[in-house]
């Protein structure tokens, strides 16, 4: 979720030099989170270093997908990740339910590391905060909920190669199949999505304050054709189409029409510098 979401956020808020100095509206909860991370004596945990090394082996660049063996290895490492591996504490005020600042529901992100083939990025989502429905073109993404309670909804295109007009619906609508629509806790296993499967288009809604670690390969890159698009979902029954094969008609609760939209205002993010342990 880094590039299109992250880069656009950066354009809005400007470059941030130090954790805790994002904006005044971020207030004390952000500063508290960031102060704990800024500890020069922090050493890199074996788990974080293993994740970084495995990413280097697994991601081979644009147009490639990690092998099943590599994906399983990455999932296994992420399943064992703890907040402390990236310099977070479960006791931080930010992660206590009810401590959100109601007038500021913006998501904050920080990049642990980034190269041409992959990136590791942390997202801090306040209670009630949302990362809107968006896609990951040509990417393989693994996500681990480190802290919090989160609702995730995800879709895949019914026909990944179809043009927007192929189903003879209004040009902004396209048929998608629901893959996930449930609540996850930090004890859940890491999830994985692929360029055309696994819920490539997804949305995060934080029920309690959350921290999510994303492994993205390759990262978003507008110049390389991997820009982020945003969507609004509509019930299948809102635009029934007799030309759709029977399965969609019989199981229309599992299908939806996705409408591509402009970048939602609530997708804007505040970027902070990562000052936690850094693998190398």
C-alpha cells in the first residue's frame, strides 16, 4: 500500500524530516509513538533481519511473482513478527482504544526500507480510520496486522484482462468477486495477495488503533505503470446484467460492481521518518 497511497500523501503534507514533527494535528499520540521508536541503542531483531533477507531472495523485480516456496517462507516469518521487532510497544497510548482524536482520522505511514524490487512499510491507522478500497497493479503484497482489530474487505476482478466496457456496463463499472469481508485480530496469520488473485483490491478499516506491516514487491511506481487506483463498490443487484454467466446471478452476494473514482480525501496520509531498527 505504499507507493500510490504513500507518495500522494507525501505530496499533500510535504517531506517530513523527523518522527513526531509531522503536523500539529497529529498531536501527542503520534509524538509518543515516535519517541519510543527513536532509541539509538535499538538492535535489529533476528526476525526483522530474516524478513529483509528473505525479501531480497524472493522479489526479482517488476513482472515477476515470488515462488510458492518463497511466499510461504515470507508468511512464516511475518506470522512470527511482533511489534517490538519494528520498535513499537504495545503499551503506547496510541494503541489504546478510545484515545483517538476524533477530528483527525488520518493514517500515518513510515517506510522501514525500500529498493527497486520491494519495500517494507508500516501503517498506523487510528480508531475508525480507513485506508480506502485501492488496488496493487502487478504487485505481490503480504500484510501482517501487528496490533489492533481491523475489518478487511477485498476483491479480485472476475476477468482480470477485460476492459472496463467488456461487460457492456457503464464504463466506470467492472465486475469483481468478493474474497474477504471480515474482522481480523493481531493473532491472525499474515495475508498475501497477488497481481490477479488473493484480493488485490482491498480496504482496511480500523476498529481499534492498528499497526500494519506491509511487504510490497515491487513497490508502487507511477512512471513504471504501477500507480494506485481507488474504487467504490456497489451491490451486484444494483446493476444486474443478463449477459453475466449464471454463477454471478446465483451467488450475487459474492459479487460487486467496482467503480473507479478519484483519490478519496480520506486516503490522504501523513508520512513520518522511520527511526526504528533497520535491517541491512
